[in-house]
C-alpha cells in the first residue's frame, strides 16, 4: 500500500482514544483525499468442523473473524467524526481524518476461504450510509494481487469504489 499511496498516506497500527480510554484500533488506515480505507486483518482459520460442512460451526467461525473485523471497522469509521476521539499511529503520527467523507471497510483474512464472497453475502450483517461504504471481504492474496496490478491511488480507489457499488452483483 505504501508503494501505491505513499508513506504519508498509510498509517499502520492506529489506536483510537477517547480521553484516556482506548476505543478501538485499525490494523492499517489509508487516507487519500476524502477517502479512508480501513483495513482490518484477521488470522483466524476455518476450523476442521467448519471445513466438513457443519453450518453452526461455520457461522461461528465467520462471526469471530469477518463479522468482528467489519464491526471494528465500523466503530473506527464512526469515531472519525467524533470530536473527542484522537487517532495515534504506532510510529507517533496522528492521522488527520477531518476531511474524510467516505470510509470503506476492508476485512482481510490470512487464510483463503473457498467460498468467501458467498459466505460474506449470506452471513455478514452490514449497514451503510453516506459516510460508510459497503465492505470488501477478501484474503491477503487478493490485496497483494490488486497492489501489484494497480499502480496508482486513483485506480486503487476506483477498484474499491466499483467493487463496493457492484459487489452484490458478483457471484
């Protein structure tokens, strides 16, 4: 992401504080113009029982990884417009989110789920509004591929925007 957006726009390990309390954290935040990309990475794998097809175990695995990552991204995006919230990166920088008009949650899994987009469509409880776009649920490999194929910030944002807009139509 640094190769695409530049080091000044990429903020790894961002903590969000309200007063003395830590509210949430973002694994990687990219700010480009009025857009924010909130990357939440999870390393949980599908359990053996879920891989065998036990629906209740599959739903539990999904909830503890993808749903939790999505909910965390939503909490973070909501704090962008909270005057009492302060963002601080692990390297001491403080991202300026005052100009962010639209945030996209990107939930990234370390493990490849064979039917990830179908699972996201079936199980993920989402809410969108004019400041929080639809999520991109993917594995780390997809982010790597997009990063290699898309060399400019505008094209990367275009991909994310189009994927969010037409994601429900992709099967």
